[in-house]
């Protein structure tokens, strides 16, 4: 846990795969540890679920630019635009 807390300030991008963004303890760790806005791409099966996940992350006080994938994980890796997010 201590190592995770040490590394969070270095995070620039977050790729969310199939996570609802409901674990308040982890969201609190991110909020307290991130030192600048991050880019967040949520992949949660469809764009509505991804938007809900991003909303929960935003409501937790995490600053960033939020993106929603339109499909699931297979669509993510098949789409060059999404891969640009991952590899930078």
C-alpha cells in the first residue's frame, strides 16, 4: 500500500477496464495522491456505463480529462484511437 501511495503522484493516465468506480477508499487514495489532472479512459462495456464510471470518479474529486470507450475491451484494442491513449 505504501508503494502505491508513493507512485500515484507520477500517474498521468488512467485506463479503467470494467470497473464501476465505486470503491471509495481507492478513489480517496487517487484524489489525495494525484498532483495534477490526469487523462482517464473508461472501458465498461458501453459508453453509458463508461460515462457513469467517469461521473463517479469526477464526483470523488479527481481532476482530469475524461473519455468513454464506446464498447468493451475487445473494441478498445481493435481501435487505433483508443490505443493512442494507452501508448501516448
